[in-house]
């Protein structure tokens, strides 16, 4: 069956891409293929649920520009479709003199990115979050939280109302060129299209290889584990409490997040997973692990940053170490205040030289576009990313940002 556009992957980026194609070309035949029995089962919903502002990201990058644009589109869409969300603000806390210097630099970056930011004294900081301790903080008033599961379901509804299809249990197993079109085969009736978009997240590099691409780098899965504050301890966090991030890495550090339902999550850490859907230490896949260990980029990354990796794994295995990290921000929290929470897996592109890809990354070839790196803040940015993808595949290859060039 022929389609005007096929999207591989039913996460938020894939759903947004389908939605924007149907808006741009009303009446088109668009199909989203999702291998799981439910859309948005991975990065899209296994996260903190935070609406990011773009304060962290390199000015001019895809992450900076698409996060800022995407946040506004997200809030408009959420209001229109009654998706639960709250703009509660974020406090980024410095606990050492070195972090104070980094906080000043982060404040300057936020201003460059046109994000509202305010440096706070310790007294002003405690007015926002009475249980926080630090040398100073930065207040980001436009950060918030949202129900990303609700967002995914609303996008599916809109896609179907606009005449598109969303197929679950539809795994792509092969892709072959048929003239000007691609033929996709798998656990569904064969489909053909002259326009295919790969938004497969954890499997995006493997899907790209089915199309004959040689991605610059490989997806390495990093698991992030969460605890939740017991109801009696929720008073310790009013909104969002974050540490000053290490700019060498795209991870933001263990933080506190008051969700839209009033619960408070604590985490995540960042440890390599033993399989691409490795949501616990017990999840193991020999082929996935061999693929990761056999990749020279991962080995170089491990050699360069083994101390950080060891610390993250120690914090994963020993709750007391996790609590100690939380106590840097909120000294009053104890192990008894925490209950086990969920876990997520970040699909992180690692370059062959052993560096983590810091920006969103796309690859284009005739009739196909591959989204090769779209971790956080992709959920916040999803509507802007989808619009960017459609602008590219419908003929405007210039894009709207100056981050990673198409390869």
C-alpha cells in the first residue's frame, strides 16, 4: 500500500512529525509505525515530565532553538487539548564556589538564549524552596511539568482526526529501494512511500542502517533511575530543584521534580544499560551488550570518564549514595523518605571518537530522513522538531537552526 509519508517510531517526535505533515498537506495519507503495543512507551514518557526552557543549551544549537520554540508550541497545544500541566518554575542551586562560577556562566547562557533567568542570594533562594541549602541559585520561572502521556494520546487523536493512521505492533524489519520509493516490510502489510522519517529513538541507528545509511556514531542506552518522595516528605520540594550541571555531559544531574499530580520524583542517575530497553539491572541482552562493548566510541568514552561512570553505578547500587547526592540540595531528606520509582533509558548518540553528541542530530538521504539523536529536551521540543522535519522533507532543507549539520 502506498503512503504519502511513513514515520517509523510512535514516540512524541514521530507523532508530532505525522501531525505536522497532515497540517501541511491536508488529505495526505500518513502512517506511523510503532513496534510496541502502545505509543510513547520509552523516552517520551519515561522521564521527569519537565517542560524545559532552553537555558542549558549552546546558543544557536538545535536544542536551544527548538526547545525555546517547542515550549511555546507545547503550552499552546496543551491548553487547547486540556493536557494537565503546570508552570511552577525551576531553582538551579550552587553548593560550592566552583559551582557558583558555573552558575554565573549558565545565567549568561540563559540570557543569550532569551530565557528569563534571575540570580538569587541564599535568602532569596530559601523564599522559593525553604528546605534547600546552597551558596546561591538561579531561578527559571518559565519551567514547568506536563503529562507527556496525555500529550501522546492527544497527538494520536489529532492524527486520526486528520485522516492519518497509527499502527502499533508494527515493527520494521527491512527497507528496500523501489524506484523513487522505499518499500518497508515487517509485522504489517508492506508499505511504500517516497518520504520516510525515522524517529525510532533507541533503535534509530539500526533503522538507519536498514536504509543503507552509515550513521556517524551509535546509540548507547543510559538508564536513569528514580525514587519518589513519600507523601509525608513532599513538603521538602515545592517545584523543581536542580543542581548546576556539568557542561561536559548532556545529563542534568540528580534533581527533585514536583509532578503535575503533586507527587515528587528524585533522580535520575545515568548508568549504561545492558540492553536498549534496560529499565533495570536484571534486563540483559547479549547482542545489545556486545554491540555496545564492540563499539570503539563507547570504549573510548568509558576510558575517558570511568570515574564518573563508576560514581553513577555506585549511586545506582547503593541507596545511601543516592540519598547523599540529594542531600547536597536538600539536607533534610533521608533514605526513609524515599520509595522506589520508575526508570527511563536515554537513547544517546556516541561519536566514534568517544564523545557524547550534545545536540539533536539528523541525517538525510533520498526519500528518507533519520533522527539520530533526540534525547532530552526532545519531549519539550517535539512539536518544533516535527515542524522542522516537515520543513526539510517538503523541500526547505535550510532548517531553522544552525546545530548539527545533516550528514
